[in-house]
């Protein structure tokens, strides 16, 4: 048996919610977790304090499937199979989304990527591969991708790294190691340990809101 891969074009989906101003708005781009949809992450972005002043974009993973019980369409970002190719596909997809949004809406200089769970890895990959200057990354409940070296991570500049104390998916050890990696790359990191599990909560919204406010000063 000979296994081959071939590049093809496909269509990606994303949601946009304009800011509450006619002036150019900073851009907040979000990435959902495994088996979620873009609508879920958009709700999280909306719930961040002060996010109404930002142009919100929620990107949906290219790999869609049905939830077995409900039949809802959800998505994931990648699997072990052809992982490096999937990473390249996702990075090209995200770059195209950011470029299209910047062409269709008036955007300010600030650009922040925000991820939850599996979407955290995508937020860091997007920040590290972006051709546009990146203000920072908001990350909750997911790890920094292992393939990103110090030079790549340095492009992130600032990061809010959150974990729930009862999170069984993102361990305390990995959380601590990620903070060390980011700081070693020169990233200004704020770590937040929350009284929660693997979830995005009101307490994190307040932290994320403060983080966003700092990016527009």
C-alpha cells in the first residue's frame, strides 16, 4: 500500500460581530474547543468585559462533523493524522480570514487571538505565524503547542494564560511549564488560576477584559 496526500481547496466558516463604533476597531479573533462550533466561541468573546468595543471574529475548525446525539454540526482543528499538513492548512485559513476581515471592516492596530481548550493551540499558532503585528493571546484550558520554539513564541508579546483548578484536561504541571516556556521566550505573561473546571466563566471574562483594555492603551 502506498499512502499519498494531495492539497485541495475547501471552504472555511467564520462569524463576525462588528464593534459598537464607526471608528476603526481593534480585532479579537477566537478559536473554539473540540466538538464546538464558531457560535460557541463567539458567545465567549461577547461575554468578555469591554469586548463590545472590539471587532469580534470567531473561526470554526475546518474538520466538521455531527454530534452523535443531537445532530448538531461541530468541528475540530486536527488529529494525529497528517498533523503537520493540518497545521499548515489551519494557519493559511486563519491568515486568509484576518486579511478578509481587515479588507471589509475598519480595523485598528491591536490584534488579539483568544482560544479555549483545543483552540488555545490555534491561538498561539495564529499569533506566531501572523504577518500582522500581534498584541497578545488569551488562552484558557489548553496548552501551548510543542512545535513552537522561543523565536516563534516571542512574536506573541503578551499572554493571559488561564487554568481552572479542577481542570482534568489541562494539568497544573503543563500550565506551569507553559508559563516558563513563554517567559523564557520573552513573552509578558499573566497566569490566572481559577476556582473552576474545564470551562470559560465570568471570573475569566473579567481577567480577559482587563487584558484587552491594556492592549488598546
